[in-house]
């Protein structure tokens, strides 16, 4: 009886050890801890329906971009231009709407433009062998300069709520009691999750990011895989930008500034490897939640803004170290 009990405890410890080693489990634990901490510090206000509703919108608009960024990072590349591409997509949609185009058609064209920008980033990266960090850094500056040049720093009106209520409802309305942005985020996460974890393309993404030469030896077109990932990121960034201007009723030239670093931070916090080949959609979602919890929690706690960046930086470093240790442990196992 004692031997059976001892064996059972050993099996439980082994199971717990395997579960605890998962990146998602670690990130999930951090997210829960932050939520509980900030709810206690705010006297329960952090978990109020109003605050959760606001955080859901913020999570969705950032999260849609993070999902694409995480996919690209797993493929072994970076995109620092997502904030600027988001602004360009929003500008295209707002401008076409001002010219009298139906907002649905304007959105489709703008998302296509974002995918085109992503395709350019991908093609330059793979055809000329230039690190994507450099290519997209240049794209970040170029697209931001384009936005400022076209608008002169002025805003562009996008008041679709009054003129096209159906369009507004699709992007910023509600499905029952759930906000439309959250629905878009969840749907995007499900689609990319199925694509990454249950489709052959996902295998190509992991193989390309994990070992490009081995992937090529297996017959995988790594260049094509990377370009497709860049296009997905560009399209999602543009769509996120359009969601933002539908909510704010106008485009601002500074829209999306800093989004690229926040998106990469969320992906890294969610367990996506900086070296490629490792990550998950679930982890990316949890990474976004951590970023949003930190931002809103510190604001509600009336903590100075610089603490947000300090704490986020420490968390990123800690998560990277933890991921490295877990990877070493996996190789030794």
C-alpha cells in the first residue's frame, strides 16, 4: 500500500513538473498574480465591469498585432514597422472614406495595403539577405514620414458611427454583452492558432524559425513562408489601426507610435523566443494580458508612468532568462 501511495505521489510530481515547465503555465501564473495584485491595490475596482470593458478593447487592438508579430518571430524574423503600417492602414481607410468610398471597401483596400507593405518587408529581407531588424526599422521611419508628409500632422475625420452604423457595429459594437473588438481578437487568435499548431503551414513556420537550413533540406520554401508571415503581420496591423480610428472617430498622425516595441515585448513575455522556432498563440494572448494589466493596474494605483517601463523591462529580462533555462532543461532531458 505504501509503495503504491509512493508511486502515485511520484507520478503526480512528474505530472506537475511537466506542467510547470510549460511556458504558457508560467505566463498564465504571472497574469493571474498581476490581476489579483492590482485588484487588491485598487480596492476591487480593477475587476469592475467598466475597467474590464476598457481593458478588453485595449487588449484587442494591441493583441491583434501581437498575434501577427508572435507568428513572425516564431518564423525567425522581426517587424519593427507595425506601428507605422498600422497608421498607414488607418490613413488609407480614413482618406478613402473622406473621398466617398464605402467604409467596408475602404477597409479591405487598407488591409490589402498593409499586406503589401508586409510583402515588401519580406521580399527585401529574403531576396537581399538583409536582417529584418534593419529592413523594418527603415520601413518604420519611411512609413511614419509618409504619414506626416501626407497629413501635415493634421487629423483626418472618420465618423462612421453616425453615417455607417453597420460598419461601426462590426468594428466597435457588441455581440451580446461582448465588445466587437474582443470578438475580432478571439477569432483572429483561433484562426492563427489553428494555422500555427494544426496546419502544415505552422510546421513550416516552426521549422523555418528553428533551423532554416534543415527546413530547406526537408523541401520547405523558407523564403515563401517568411514573406507570408510578413504579409499577415502587415494586414493585421492595418486592421488594428482601422479599429482604433473607428473608436476615436478620426486619424491622428502619431497613431501607432511605439506599438512595435510593445508588441514585441508582449510576444516575448508570452514565451515567444527571440531566436525563432519557439512560441504559441496562447502564450501571445497571455503576454498581451500581462502588458495591459501592468499598464492599467499602475495607472489605477497612481504610480508614475516610468515605473511601467521599468517593471516591463525587468519582466522581459526575467522571462527571457526563464525561457533560456527551460530550453536548456529540455535539451538535457
